[in-house]
């Protein structure tokens, strides 16, 4: 990674709230030129996006890339499905996992690796409401402990 710098474009924070992430995978993504320019400007939303496997190919659905303002006729539909670039064996392995009950593939982040756009996808299981409440309670407790440590340090 020395020669190629990683620059994060967007993160899907909601995914960590709604899902348990079991594994991570890096994938290339097929984009048009105006979409890459829009990504450089930060015009992307991953919030409700998810991945679908169809005919041996994997696509990101409902990822919103804003139209590039100087792109005129070359702009694509902001919500069009975008193909992920993975090896065939990885896609078949993912298809077998998705067939299992409760497993979903969610895009977690987009980033530049050198000049290329990469997507980090997670193999996820959905959280129940009590799991979400548990996580919120743990975060609140950690915040309270930090606050207490700061107060104690000032005295």
C-alpha cells in the first residue's frame, strides 16, 4: 500500500447500526467518467444501498451518485445498478452465502486506491431491535466513562 494511497470517498455508517459484519471484501466498481468526477467531488450516498447477484454478476443497487454538474449529456442515471468487479469463484461463494437465510451483501465504503475506485463490501447478518439497543447502551456507557475520565483529569 506504500505506492497507492487510500482516500475514503464515503462510508455507510448505517450499515454498522443495522447489520453484524461477518467478513469484508474489496471489489472494483464499473463507473462512467462523469461518475468518477462526481465521486471526486464527494457526490455519493451509500445509505440504503445493497448488492444483488444475478446471472453470475454482482451489482450495487440504489447507490446514489449525483450527476456531475459539467457532465451534460454524458451523465448517467444517479440510481442505476453498478457492476462490481470480482472473480467468478468469489461471486459463486457469495451467491451460496446469500442463499443462506439472513445473509446480505452491503457496500460499507467507497475509496480511491491510487486512481481506481474500490468498494468495500461486507457479508452481513441483520440485527434485531434488542441488538441495536445493546449497541447504543454500550456506546453511551463508553461515552460516560470517557467523560468521567476527563472530569477526573481536570480536578
